[in-house]
C-alpha cells in the first residue's frame, strides 16, 4: 500500500468512506432523476372532455392555444381531446375520466358535475357570458334538393317524413332539438298542450335516436336513414368537410332555440395535477379574437360582435328564443322533460330508448 495514503485512511475510517460513497450514489441518483423530470415538468398536459360535434373545432383550437401559451409563458403544453354525447362525457368525468376542463353544449351537464363536487358551484361566474364563449342553434339538414319539401317545424310531423335526432337522454344536441321543437310551438302562439302533442307526433316520426351529434350525422348520411336531421348549426360545415359539399341542403326554421356552449374547470383534477393556471388560460383563450375567428370558421356563433359581423353572411338571421323564456332554465327543463319518468319518457316511451 502506498504509505502516503495512511494518514488519509486513518482520518477517514472505512465505515465513513462507505457512508460517503453511499451518499454520493444517492445524490447521483437524485440528480439524474431531477434531470429526467425537467422535460416532463416543462410540458404540462391538459385533457378537454367535450361534446360530440366539437371535434374539429377543438382540433384547430388546441394548437393555436399551445402556440399562444408558449409565447406568453415560455412553457410548453399539450392538449388532448375526448369527445362523445355531452351527458355521456359528464358521466365519464364523474366516473374518473381525468379531464382538466369540460366544454359542453348544455349547462345541465356542468351543473351535474358541480352537484358531484367536480366543478365549482359558481362555475358560470368564472368566465364571461355565463362561462359560454360560443353559441349555436338547431336547424335542419335535408337531402339534396329537399325532396320532401321541408320548410319548418310543422313539416317534421307529416306522414312519411322520417326525422333523425339525438337521444335527449344522452346528449345536449338532442335536448336542444326537443326544446327547440316544443318552444317553436309556443313561439307561434300555441299552448303547452299543443306543444306536447306536436313533440309527441314528431318523435313518432323518429326511426332511430343518435347517441350523440356525430352519431346522428352518421345515421343520416352513412346509413342513409331519414329525410331530415335536426342538429346544431355548426354541424353543417362538418358535414361539408367530411362528406363533401352538395350532399345536403340547409333549412333554417322560422324560430329556434339559442344554445349556449358552457365551459368549466374540473377542480379535483387540476388541483391534483397542478394544472389549474394552464387550464384556466385555456378556457380564457376561447374568448380571444383568434379563437372566436376559429369558432366562426367552424359554424359556432362567436360572442365577439366584431367577429360575428365579419361572418354575417354565414350566420343567417333567425328568430332565437332563450330556454329561460319557455322552460325557466335548462335545469328545470331537465327535471320536467328529461329525467327518468319525465315528459320525454312519457311521450316517446321508455322501452324504445
């Protein structure tokens, strides 16, 4: 042994040297883990649980937000999407889908999550316009040339006319179609009893209920069932992009319902993941001029008056009524019409769902 090392060894007994080496290894592992974690920490990930026919809209929104967020914060971020019937999506979130945000087409689905402790009770006050950055309405898609001559709601109950709609028990698209039909009768001076009779007759002309908006479109265009599809205005552009122009004609009825598209943070998820700031920024981005332009391009009516005016030719004038005018609120409509044993079950028949 080199005698020059003896003083060093005497000063540091073997046990101490071993402890030091173990400490160094621990620090080396920790340092390596820290280096390995840095990229993951730098790129957060958000999941947006949304309704069925908003796929293409958020497919364009997400990269626009990612770029904007990185420019403003210097942080990388990724946004994933999950789509389905809005009520089915709300149930999935309640059952554990780790969505940071929900972007729905009815307030009742977000109220459902609020009642289950997943969304703040005051969610509608957390963002402008009652937390609804866009709106839409219900209209008719008919076969090219409109062979059945469908012009307004009354034509949907004629003998031989088959109507495709979404099941109001599974999707907001279906609930708005139902409320639009019921409300149109009241807008025309009819009584609640006449509205009930009309809607009951309409659903007798429904050969199949779609699970969500995109499923209903597939029933109409891929399975070639029905003479008319009652759906959101935004679905017109989606149909043209997916199936090509000229497959359908668009009919704007004399009156229809104003459909608001609400958004909210899923509180337990963003708190657990530490994504609340990013998730809030994502929902706030939907109100930006850039996002409002994207909304207009996808057939969603923007809240920005300037953007709406720039797309005036696209969004045809139509008499719109708010749900509150005839049903109190969407929550009240849910209890009266769509909960088990409600008006829809009675007029359509629970056994047919």
